[in-house]
C-alpha cells in the first residue's frame, strides 16, 4: 500500500480526479512497480487512504480497464494486465457511434460483378421448387397461408435435425429457431442479448453485415487478427482476460472475406477459452457445404459439449437468396429472449416458404441441388486459379481456400487500391476492396474476388482486364516491386 499512499492529486486541476489517479497508477504499471497480475487495492481501502470518494477509485479503475492495462474479476477485484504494458499491442475498440464499415460497392447493370456473393440465377432450382410448392398447396390448402408458430414450422425443425446429423451436429426441434436468413439471426441475437456498451469480439477482417447489426445495439467491438488457420489464439486470450466480451463472432469454414478455415486445434482451443472466460460464440456457418476437396467439414457446434455456441445457418446462399430462410441452434438459457425478439420482429418466417422447403428437403432435392452447385462452383474455382496463375503470376498473393465462393488476393503495397478499383470500374469490372471488411488499417492492399455470379468466359475476360490494369499501374509507379 506504500506505493499508493504517496499518490498526490490536485483538486484544483482541470484534469478530473479519477484521471489523475488513473494516470498515477498507469505510471506505476508502466515502470513495472506494479507487476502483471498484481491485485490493486480494494476500492474503499484506497479511497480511505487517499481521502477521496470511492466513486473516484471506481472510475479510475474503469479508466485503466479501457486502456487495457488492468482487468477485473467478478467478486475478486481488479488486477494488472497479465503481460507487461510495453508488450501489449492495444486493440482498437470500435464503438457504436463510430462510422460503420463502408458497405457500398458501385453497381452498374452491365458490369461484371466479381463482388457479389449471390449465386447465379441460372442455378436456381425453380422447377424443383415449383414441384414442392404445388405439392404443399395440394396437401395443406388454406393452412399453408396461416400464421406460423414463431419458433418455426415443427416438421421443418424435425427435418433440419436429420439434415445436420451429416455435419455431426446432434440437436432437437426444441432447440431450433427458424429465421429469415443468417442476417436476421445476427440481428435477433443483437436485439435480444446485447446491451449498450457490451463488448463483441470479431475476426479481422470480417463480414460487414454482422458488424452493422452489433453497432445498431450500441456494442463495442474488438478485432482479433486472423492467421492461416483461424483467430490468433494468444491475442484472443489476452483480450478475453481484459475485456470480458458478450460474444465472439466467427466463421469456421471459408470465412468471408478471407476464405480461411479453422484448424481442429483452434476449434478446440476456442471452445476451451469460451468455457474458461464464460463467453458465447456466434458461429456463422457461412459455406461449410461448399467444399472442393474430400475432407470432413465439422462445424464448431458439432464439438460444443458445454453449450457455448450459437449456431447460425442460412439456406439462402446456396439456394435462392430472395427466399430468406435459415435456422439457429441456441443454448437453452438464451432461447426465450431470442424467441421474443423474433416475435416482435416479424411474428414468424413465411409459413408457406417453410412448408415448401420442408417438402423440398424431404424429396431429397436439397442434397441434389447442393451437389450440383458444388460441382459448378468447383469448376469455376479451378478455372479462376488457372487464369490467375497464367496471367497474374508473381503479381498477386493468395492462398487457395479449397472451398467457398471467392478468393482473397493481395496486391503490391505501392499499388493504390482506390485507383485500381476506379480503373476497373471504368472498364465495367467490380471487385470488393479489403477496406470494406475492417475498421482498422491492415488490409488496404487486399481485395475479394468472387466467382459466385460470373461464367468461365467472364472470368477469363475479367482476369485479363485486371492484368491490363496492373500493367498500367506498374508502369506509372517508379517504386513497383514484385510480390515474390
């Protein structure tokens, strides 16, 4: 306590008392006088010794916690951060009043769209869906148009249970909530479970639609860097100790935008950390069924024996995006809150759509459709890799994701992404720059190239235009160097 009683504060200073105290404590931590994991004095004890109000100490500790140099444990107290301050790379904390990640990509009807992640309309199974729809109308007649249970059409929930057993996920209809697409699932979780100021950890980079949902509820966000096989677990654990988030949002397979898939080791580690630090994981199963190599895709939920994972799956991405349909599997402790949010949002997802899709799955048409589109996309994927290797070799860097609907490419750092995108747009080519997917710097030289809505002929033409554009930029840059 001798370090603390010597602290002097000026009540006449323009600097608030709590900040003066916080700065004094920060100096003790920075000089390593207060070592990692040292417990700070109890609030009342320090307030008595310094003859100040206890609320001043409370605010000083919060001030330090926001700086990331201390962390609190419920019922135990406040402690110095577990690693020295000089070694701790402080995260950027992104608040709800901060400008959201830009989600605007210029669109023209005649342009080749390498930014879109929606499937080609020629892949929509219209005839098969019409068959299922007609069977439902003949069978259910007017009942098909009645209000549906908010949780979802029970036969569909039963059918989904059988369907996801192939992904090693075992659940019951009572744990499934039908939703109008994955985005609504994220919105419902945010609406039901997030409070203003709650912390959410997100991957860096990540899907900007999820970020917008979290921001709409006043959440603060911290970006966790991605490595080649998932989140940086060391950084994640450090920040878990410091910030106690409400959720960790992630994609296990073919992450948007990077295409990264989590290794088995990182999946297990992530679940262990969630249990240890009492946090829920939102698993957005984006495209796990769009794999191009024969290896099992095991969602995080399949390994979730402690009920730490909120699992979200959309059918729209591989089906017909205009038919918004998906489902969530929720821990029992969270279910009623999310169900209430669904009720107040849209009462229920379209009953006719749910009945039709249940029939569509029961006729085994869904599995046939997924297999068909997987073959189409695998062909486009391999064709795109071939053209990049032929026309852009040594000029872009990327790691083949072996699945998903896009590639994550890096240009030389001296090439302006803004100029690159503008020149491509002038030639009717649209791509998604890396800045769309992160708050903080680090991905300015990256872009996402999707093959979801382009033909092989368009891929060939588009890669040719990208090559020509790079030729122009390289010739105009005296500092250009190859990536390899």
